């Protein structure tokens, strides 16, 4: 049995246990994160702009099927499900009645829930949101894939930022970030770039024709095998002014405090409270209100966002992407939380850092890279 097949079988048993706990005979999984998770990295999408794929998994206590159109079936079988014990059921792409026939035959008389009702016969129940939590603790294979992905994403972003020049447009830097990622088989659904005052004005700066003059920021959230890595880096042409330095040291302090507080058993509400206290202590008590602080990641950019009082609990072997920000600056990496400690997955060792102490540990947070003026 291959490592991928073994991972699939382990996850399938987790789904079967879920079915039994919830009194279900089967579950239909059409959303991209669920398809990628269960198939150990398979993809069911054509368009990256939708959460629902073109193929659905139907899991029962006995069997797993993949239902898709005659357009998609050959590639899905050959490239996304190769070696996995999943039966393909296809329907004519032009015939809605044929699709309904296939689904009716599979679902007939069964108690079934779905993560989205798209394309399914009426009467299939919505899946409870607690199903998502099956994805949250990563297995060994997922952690290996995550480590490789995070390093490559951070490398690509840092290389692009390192090559930035005055007069370059935000679009040009965005292309320099996304292009090398795609060459490595990594898709970047989120690429944010800001020059100068746009960093302070906007928390989500979509690239524009604005040209860099003194200061810049590159941000990306990138995916491969269904897993997402989020990273931010900042750079300056020439010396960094005192006010920007004060703000960046404050946001790195907040980031270090958040990372230190993210331990198995802690709630997201407790971690959020630590962030609020750190913002206040560093002189920026209201900045947390201008943008979300991030939260657990994995098969979506954020599985949840931390909010005041959130009861969701940090788990062992769970990935997080925190992104504290203060107008003009931000700190963001993707980390892995385990029982033995926290690993910064997207730290490359090739970007300047500064040490910050929190929770009895030193956290090396990314500095602002100084480029030639």
C-alpha cells in the first residue's frame, strides 16, 4: 500500500466514524478543501475562482465513489485519483437528467448529507460545519507536504521582493511573485502588493499601476496539494525611518506573543486576548480593529478567524497563519503547532530577522529588508 493510499484509508475511516456518530449512511463532498483532504492532495477544480469543484466524492461506510461528468472523468481518474480505491461514476455533461439518474441510484434510500447541494437531487441534508474539523490536525504526510510548500512559497516571495526596484509597478511585482510559484506547481489565489502610502491606507492592497518609490510590501496565499501557505514580506529603498521602525517592532512583538500563546488546548478567544493586550502594551491599542488577525489554516486560507471569546480550541499538529498589522506594516508566516513546540514553516533563513521574546522563547520575526536607494 502506498503512503498516499494509506493516508486516504485513515481519513476514510475518520469519515466513517463521523457518519456513525451523526446517524448518516453517506456524505457527498464537492468542496475543493474536502476533496483535497480526503484524497491526500487531489484536485477537483477547473476554475480556481470557485469553492465547489467539478467532481464530488460520495463516501459510505463501505465504498467511496467519485461522481463527475464525461468531460472530467478521464483526467480525474488518471491524475487526481490514481492508485486510490475510488470508483468513478460519470454522467453525460450535456444531460442534467443523466446526472440526476446517477445521483438518484447512488443515494436511493440512504441518509445522506452534503457539503454543498450543487448538482444534487432535492432532499439531501446540509452537512454540519463540525465536519471541517476532521481536516484540522495534520498527519505526517500532510506535514511533509506543508514543509516543502511553505519553504517554496516564502522563497518565491522573498526572491521577488529582493529584486524589486524603484519605478517598478505593483503589477510587475505581483507577476514576479505569482509566475515562479506557478512554475513550481503552486497556485496563488491571493497576491497583494502595496507601494508606499498604500500599505498604511489599505489592509488588502490589490496590485495597481502604482510605482514603488520608498517602501513596499508583498503578500501571497498560495496552494499546492490543497494546502495553503500565507506569507508577508516588507522592503525599503534606503534607510527605514524611525516611525516605521517603531511600528514594525510593535507588530513583530504582537506576532511573537500570538505565536507563543498558540498552544494545544488554548482557545482562539484566549489567543485573541493575548493579541489585544500586546497591541495595547506596544502603544497601538486599536489597531486590531482594522483587520482580522488570522487563525488556523490548512485546506483553506483560514479555517476560522480568531475573534474575541471564540471557543474553538488549538489542536496538536495544526497549522496557523497569524497576520497582525499596524497601519504601514504587517507580520505574517505560516506555522505548525505541535505538542513539542511551534515550527515556523515559512522561515527560509534568507531574510533578515530580529529576535523577540515571548512565552519563554525567542521568536525570530522578519525585519524590513533594506534595498539600495
